[in-house]
């Protein structure tokens, strides 16, 4: 289990599965049940790396280094893809983190070729890139997390050359 989130008063868990694809589970009472098709229909989605709740939907970001990471959403019943193919490049192999901030959903990628990217959406469907190239350093390629604290959105990225970095923005 890579992560968990509460959505609609229900606990969801995202897993990694390199054989048949990532699984999403939720608990009802004392019983867990899988609520997605393995890998959302492809074994290339090997993990659910992150969740976020945004505009009454649950979003899941995948780990897919074969065809590019994906973002899926559910209303609690049906899963629908809202982004496939790593925002246009297989190099965005992981949606490392999702976070809601000031009316937008933000997605942080891991991109080992050109550096982590940040994308945002006001509706969960249409996305625009707000950061590319690892914040000016392609070695900032191991996006780890987005978190809101106070009036800022914080971003953590790994850099094997110079160490981890923490960035923040108010807008």
C-alpha cells in the first residue's frame, strides 16, 4: 500500500502491483474491496502513487514508465481517465503528488530526462503546465510531494547531484 485517503467518508488505499497493475481498495465496515480494474485496464500502471480529493471527485495518479503516467478520477462508482500518456511524454513516468490549492488541482511529475514538471487544472480535465525542466535544473527530477500549508503550496523534489529541495508559491 503506497498511500491512503478519505473520500466520501470512506478510506481508500492505493497499491503497487508490477504483475497485473495497480489496485485501489476501499473499506466498508470491516471488509476491503477492490474498486478499480487492475492497472485501470493496463498492467503498465504499476502503482497508484498519489490521491487527492478535488471538486467532489477522488483523483488517483499512476506510476507508468512504459506509456507515461495517468490521472484517473471517480465519483465513488465509476473511474474515468482525465490524463493519459504523461502529459504528452513518456518521460513523465510518475504522478508523484496531487494537491488542491486555490481552486486548482496540481500534479507533480517525476521526469528523469528533463526534470520534474507541475501541471494544474481548474476542472480536473483540462491541464496546463506551470513548471517545467525541474524548476530550472533538470537534476530536480524526482518529484516527491505537494502540500498546502498556510497560504502557500510547497513542492519537494529530489536531486541526486545537490540534494533535496523545497520550493513554495503563494500563487
